[in-house]
């Protein structure tokens, strides 16, 4: 009989306490000692389950951005099951935008705490990035198989470029270089201008450009 994994209640308790501290007092108020006190757990429990404050913040980031994984999966399923529609990637990017904006207090803190894709970066943070790049690559490979994009390109390079370009926008937004509107504008340009070069059919390319034109005209 297969064993069912029981969620670690202490792990969830730690994450809930960390989330409360960050939302109430900011990331600078979070430490392993304060977290242990807030969660009413021993210091060794925090270290045994996470190892460091950074690992706690990274897990908060992963949970806060799980809609990104769902949106990418939905994109792949839509491409596999339905005729291609420009709305597929617009739906993806709108979902991701809402995810960042609605969870920004936690996400910005995580991004600014060792999660900006710059070295040194923890192994756990790097793994999250790499897994998401692979999911984007899988979606691009499916698009190439359906002849929606040029299939003679190195899609490993393209998927990494798409992800890193968008995440660089997120990092600037987290630093306060621009507001939520800037996240939307720069984020869409980071993704859609690359997609425009990949799409191998005139009408689809025009639809991509129209999305950017509409963005320019929005007040």
C-alpha cells in the first residue's frame, strides 16, 4: 500500500508566522530567532526544516507565485487542445501580472532577499528558476511542433531569454524603479516583442503587435 505523505504542521506554522511578520513589519523584521518566538517553536526546529531565513523567504516566494506554474500549464493545455489564439499568451501574462500585484508585499520582499537571479544565489532559488524556464521551453516546443513559431531556433535559449527578461522587470519593480503600471507595460514588452519575432505567420504577428499598440493607448 502506498504511503500518503502527511504535511508537516510545523513547516506550515513557520511559513504562516513568517508571512505575518513580513506583512506586518517588513522583511527586515524577520529573523530565525523572531520567527521561532512568533511560531512558538524551538530554534532548532526552524533550522532543521529550513536551514536559514533565506530558505523561508524563498518558500514564501514559491507559494506566492504558484499561479505562474498554473498559467504555464494552462497555456500548454490550450495549445494542445484548441486552435491557436492570440488570447492564449495574453491570458498567461495577465494571470502573471495579477499574481505579482496581488501578492506584492511578500513577493517584493522575496525578490530583494537573494532571489534576483544574481550570484550568489541559493540552490533552492536557482532550482525554482530553472524548473520554470524548462516549463516555458516545453510550451515553446509544443508551439514549434504545431508550426506556430519558427522551429529552427534554439528554444532553450529563447525560453531562458523570455523568463530572464520578464524577471528582470520584476526585480526593477520590486526595487521601486517603477510602479504596478510599469510592471505591466515593461513586462508585456519584454515578452511580446520576443514572441513577435518567433511567430511565423503574418496575422499572428500582427495580433501580437496590436496587443502592444493597445497597451500604448491605454490611459
